[in-house]
């Protein structure tokens, strides 16, 4: 029931995305907004780099002892009156949520923004069970109206323009006056606020994700700017938290470290507006809060990543900085990646979760510029992990014959340095002569994939290797 | 325990090459949870009280909250009345059972003050913060009869009273106070860290205040 991946059609998706005018206009906001804000926030905190190290170490330590932290956390959840449900896969996770909904006779289910909910396809399952799922994050609400999935992990509707949102609201909110003016950002947000406020108050079950689960106290932590996650968990009788196993952290102090890098990396805020720590159901003398508190702890492929080179990916805290800084994401947006997680983090995580044979294009959709790794708050070596997927793809013979053949020829030369130097030197001279006065090629045999979209510059001067050799031979100049 | 639990923990252990019974690992995990050591604490908030409170006010305003400082608790009702009047808001207020808030001289104002959680119909909510964090201009509020969590989110306007002496430099100091109050490893149902009024930039990355929570956050710092 999870969404059918279109990752195998990444190339077609990307072509369509590049020709989509609305999408290209909307993506301009990613390029402009996120990068400068993150840079300013990082610059304003002298300890930011040290906090990134600290965040990386906390997550790494927790992963290496994940079994023990889960046990400690579970004891605390239970002691606080909460319930833990383990789910090996998406189907078990959906079933756990539906069981709770059926038991309490729920009709509507409000939802805070949760990527794991998208991953397990929870909305479709709730609908199939005859209940109404209501996404309450503004971006998620818009995406739900459109029958889409989020195109960004923290800005779900970033692929849309204001005009598109207005059209969606007019199409769906037909009970409102058709002549109303909802042409501004403010009026669109106000309309969604009014509609969703009624849904919050009427909901029977509230489902949120979790940014962190704290072993010390059995607490779940969510971070939002809108306050929707809070109304989702505060008003219904039952609060269900969906969390994957890598959300564990040891202590409240560790949450403090991670919070300092999370918002700065995501939106450039020092703190998100609402950071909420929830522990168990409401207490006997609490005047508000849920009667029941459940956590569905989901594996869905992650436990097998531990102990492999992809373990580092499980440090991810879902800030979105990697996609905000990715030239490929800037060009094609999130939907082209064809499943739930886009951008560099998606290019590494998606093959691990749905298989490299399905998602093999994603780790290839990279310029390897390294910006993702340079901004990752938990220092995940994303380009290295994408290369690992490419190697696996090669080992498993998943690439087209021409690519494998080409790489084979290159590999044969590359492992014979003298021959390699001779061959590249000759090829360079030939291309340089053939390039003539124009100095570039509009078409080249075997390089159609390149020359269809841009000219191939003709090489000039000497090869990199010979230049390197010459420079090394020169005496170093005094600085 | 459930089959799923056994499988998940079993796969984690197999992948990590551990049994879960290793004494050094168990000691390391228990020790880390027991110690709850702070990590890197930014120097920014580590200031003596007057400068710390000033930083809190500056940071809260930078997050689009408004801030007023009063000399004593007796001056809070007057300041709240001024805030409501200046913003053309009705003279109504919903608060919890907090004894400090209850003891304030509301009779000197025309504000209609009622007590209890919010059912969503309140325009203005009043809470007292458990503590605040200078580093980022953040309020810390705990759930309970005194300050129901619904007041933090349902009313259009949220007014929060915080004592200057409760303004800490960093989150870790606040977490330490929570531990002192509730006991190690125990938490209230909800601890809210609030930094400014509700907002969203989900449409074209254009920031608009008042997404689902309060449109305005007004903080009254009591210096007494």
C-alpha cells in the first residue's frame, strides 16, 4: 500500500520536471531562501561546527548501542503509562495504528507532519479502513488535497506556486464564498487555519512523528513552526507517535545538542517555534492532553543497515539541508526522485529501503559537488555513500551494457598507468585538433548523453596528470 | 513480548555483532543515561543575570514575540490590559490555576479573567512560564492544572509571564530544573519550548505568522 516508486523512471521524471514552468518557478524559492538563511545562522554561532561534531557523535554512539537504548526507552515509556508497539515493516506499522483506531472507535485522525507516515503509506490505509485522515501541516494539507506526496522533507509543498494553491483551495473548499479573495499568502494560510481548526477539535486520534525519542525519560520530541503537531497530540483522546528506530538518543541533554543544529540547518532559525517533549498520557490531575499515548516503533529495513557502510545514513535528523544545497534537487525538485525521500539523503536512503535495483538511478543523479556533506549537521558522508551504491550497482550488473563496457575499458587502461598516459595524451591531442577554432563539439560519437544538452569543450594544453607532474617538479615558491 | 519486538532487537544485535548482554556496553549506556552530561554549551547565554535577561528579551523579539518588563507581579495586570487595549483585543483572559497568576490584582483592571483549560473559544490566553532560555529567547512551559497546555496553542493571543530569576542561559539549565522538580528520569506530560508566535512558510517560502497556534506571543518579564 506504500506508494509505488517511480524511481526507475528518474530520467523521464527529470525531463518532465525541467519542462514544468510552475515547478521551475517554485524551485526558485528553494535556491534563494534556504541557503542564505542557513549560512547566516551557522555564522552567528561560533560553536556551530563543534555542535555538528557533538551531534554526529551522539547519533553514532546511539546507533552502536541501539538495542540497549531501545530497551531503556521502552521501560520509561511503560513506566509513564504509555504503550510501545514494534513494527518490523510498513504493513505491521499500519496495522498497529489501525488497531488502535478501531479499538477506540475513531472516525477522524488528525496528523502532524511525519515522513515515516509517508513511508508506510498510512493515509491510504486509514482511508481504506473507512476513516478520514487529515494532514494538518499547511504544506502537507495542500499536498493531501492534490493527492501527491511531499516534494521536500521539511517543506512538503515547495514545488507549488501560490496560484496553484489558490486553485486547489477553490476546488476543494466549495462550501466557502466563491467570490472571496484568497490571492495572498496570508489569506490562503488563514483559510487553511479556519478549516483545520475545526478538524483538530473534532479528531478522535492524533498521529505525529518524532524528531527524537529519549531513552532517559521515555519522551518523544517533535519540532514544528506551525503548532499543528501540538494541537494534533493535545486535543484527541489518543496520541499515536510514529517513529523509526534511529530516532533514539540517550538523554535530554543530547536533545539540546541536536536541536541547536537541527533548526539552523533546516530553516536558519536558532530554534523552531515549538519544540515539544511528550511523556506518556495526561496525568490524573492534568486538565488537558490525551488519555492514551502509544509509540509505534518502526524498523522497515533500518536494522539491516547497521554494521554496514550505510549505517552512517541512520544518523540523519531530517533537516533537509542536503536537498536545499543540491544542484540536482534545485533543477528537478523532489518528485522526480520517485518515492518518499528526495535529494542526496534520499539518493542514499531510498536504495537501502526499496532496493538498489529499483532506486539505482538516484545515487547516480549527483554532480558530486560535495555541498550536501559540507552542510550536513551530523556529517554524513553522502557523496561517499552514493559512490558505494554505484559500486554495488556495478557489482550486481544492474547498469546497461554500454556503461559496463565503457567502465570496463576505462578500468583496463586505468590499471596500466603507462598505457593510460599514452592513450589519454593521444586522445587529447586528437580532440584538440578536431575541435578546431571553435574549441568545442556540438556532437560527439558515444557522448550523445552529454552533447544533446550542451557542447563538449575540446581539451587544451596537457593532461591533468602531466600538469600535476610538472607542478610537483617545480620548486615551491615562498608564500 | 511480541514476535516483532524480538525480531527487531534480534536483527539490530545481529547487524551490530552483539548479544546485548555485554557488561561494558550495558555499563556505558547506563552510565551515560545516569550522567546526562551537557555537551557543547554556547558561550552566548553564559552571562550574569541583568545581561542574561536582556539577551532573552532581545532574542525573543528577534523571533517576533513582543516583550514588556515590569518591576513586580502587581504590575502584570496593568501591562496585560495595556497589551490588549493597544492591539484592539477584547478584555477577556483565560488562565490556569497557577497561584502566582491568581494572586495578581486583576480587580484593578476591566479584564474578565476566567480559569481553566481552553476549549478553543478563547481569544486571549495567559500562562506562567516554568523557565526561559536566554540563548534563543525561548520560553519553557510545563503541563498541569496550573498552566494547561491548551492555553499555549488554542487562543489567538498568548501572554506569558516569566520571572527574571527564571531566565536561564541555556536549555540544559532548564532541563536540570525539570529534573529537580519531577525527579530524574520523570517528566511532566508535556514540556513546551516556545520561541515566538506560530508561523509557516509552506507557500512559496513566504513567512506568515499565525499558522495554527497563536498569532501573537507577548512576554511579560517580572523583575522582582
